[in-house]
C-alpha cells in the first residue's frame, strides 16, 4: 500500500476544506476504499476520515419524506422503523447486500460511491482498464464479461454498478444531498451515477471535493407493495447478476403508480420511466408485466458471456412486480 496522510474531520466544513488537498479521498466505513488501496487500484495521498461526522441520523421530513444521513450504517438504515414501514424496498435492498458484518460498517454515502466489481478493474496485473487507467483500453469487451453491462455501455467501458441500495434509491426517486467547495446542492438519483461514455473513470456527477451529507426519500405510496429481487450465483454474500427494485401503488386492483429500476445491467441503476408508465392506469396482470419488461430492456446489447442477462432481467422484472403486487 502507498504511504498516505490521515486526517479526521470534525465538521462537514472542515472535511470539505481538507478535501482541497491534492489526491485527497474521504473514508467512511472503509469497506471498499481500503480494498482498492491494498490492491493499488487507487492511491490517495491523504485520507480524510468522515466517519465521525454528525451525519448519522434518520429523520422525518416535513413533507412526509425521510432523510438518511450519509454516515448511517447500512444495517441501521435497513432496520430503522421509518425505513421499514415507509420504504420496505430500500430495507430489502440493503439487507440483500454484502454480509451482516459489512453492513454494520458500510455507510450510506460510501455505498453510493462503491466502485464496480469488474475483475479487470480490481486486478492491476491487467493493464487495459479505462476506468483505472484512462486511455489504456478495456480488457472486458473482448475478455470475460459475464457480470458486465447489457445496457448503456460504451466502447470505453462495459462495467456495472454493484450497489443494491442504489437500485432501490433510484426506483424510489431519492435525492442525494452534497456539500462541496461550491456550496450545497441536491442531485436526483437518476442524475447521480453516470453512463461510462468516453470517461468511465468518472462514476458519478459529483464535483471533486464534494461530500455526500444525506439521502432524501420523498413521501411514498410504495410502502405496501414492494419487492427487491436479487439474482446471484449464491444465495448470500454475492453481488447481483441482475436485480430489480419494483414497487406499486395499487388500489382496487388498479395500478396508480409504479416504480422500477434494474441493477447489474448498466454503469448506473437503470430506470425506465416508460416501462413504469405502461403499468399505470391498468390492472396488474402477466401480459402487462411482460410488455413492461420488454420495454425496460429495449436497446439491450449483450456481450459474449452475458447473453443470459437479457432473458434473466426480463423474467426478474415480471417476477419482482408479481411478488410486489401479490399475483406471483
Ligand atoms: C466482500 C464484500 C461483499 C459486498 N457485497 C455487496 C453486495 O452484495 N451489494 C452491495 O451493494 N454492496 C456490497 N459490498 C459493497 C459495500 O456495500 C460497500 O463496500 C460499502 O457500502 C461502502 O461503504 P463504506 O462506508 O465502507 O465506504 P468507503 O469504503 O469508506 O468509501 C467508498 C467510496 O466512497 C467515498 N466516500 C465515502 N463516504 C463518502 C461521503 N460521505 N461523501 C463522499 N465520498 C464518500 C470514498 O472516498 C470511497 O471512494 C460488498 C463489499 C465487500 C467487501
Ligand atoms: S469494463 Fe470498465 S472497469 Fe472493466 S476493464 Fe473495461 S474499462 Fe475497466
């Protein structure tokens, strides 16, 4: 591991000021960053410890929404009564991730910024990885690409975003609150993570030095009919091959509103408002769900080893909504 300085911030303002140092990185739970540092994938010159900032509360917002502080551990968020009652989709997604020990340590802010699980990105023995070494190429496109993207990829990178939590946050139309050198701002989830384009080294639209302070969830009608379906190689402790966050506002058998996002298929949580819109105003049935699943995967482009993801993702969309709506 490269030598680095360590500074502990005692306020958000101090953290943002310290982050102006060259090659500075925030560290929260450290469950992703330390692995990356040990592998030489990232080599920050200074670590700014933000884990003890007063950002570990979960509070009700005046409009009926909920704010989750960036330092709230994943386990605490998943088990908090406000989250369990109002956002069971988020609770399920959090509990589908990692292991109990990791969820105790991993934070909401860190989870949003965890990096891809592309094997070529993690292993510095492979020299061709545009995300790790911009301009070096992409070993995955003609290599082993079983866990890679089928939607929104580019000729520079076909990596996926591995976060379960982010898929639920995208479906629930959450907002990420940040504080940076230019002040505070709020970023809608669909604009927070980015597609790789020609700059896959950038996972998000954050400006350098911006600190995530909280995630806001709007008032939700998705508390009764929600299901997070994670399809993976093992029943536990494995990243998603495909995941689906599905939720419905169902009244008298009619869909009033629908929420859908997919994980494991793109560089960002994949939200398709058109597929949601196809369900609204209709009774929930298998043919409507199949049509929505087809719409959600429109434009998919599988690679040599991940062709199975296309059918798997469609089946998962139908299954997740069927369970959410009680017609499975
Ligand atoms: C073995 C293993 C299995 C896992 N399985 C899953 C899984 O199945 N599903 C899943 O979703 N995740 C999984 N994870 C990933 C885990 O969820 C993340 O490692 C964790 O959420 C990261 O949170 P952290 O607080 O430890 O972040 P850190 O490691 O501290 O930081 C991660 C990144 O976020 C930045 N950062 C942290 N906090 C902030 C902030 N407030 N503002 C700005 N930048 C910040 C850091 O600079 C760093 O770049 C797994 C991890 C491991 C090690
Ligand atoms: S898919 Fe992205 S992360 Fe993986 S090798 Fe290619 S450029 Fe690197």
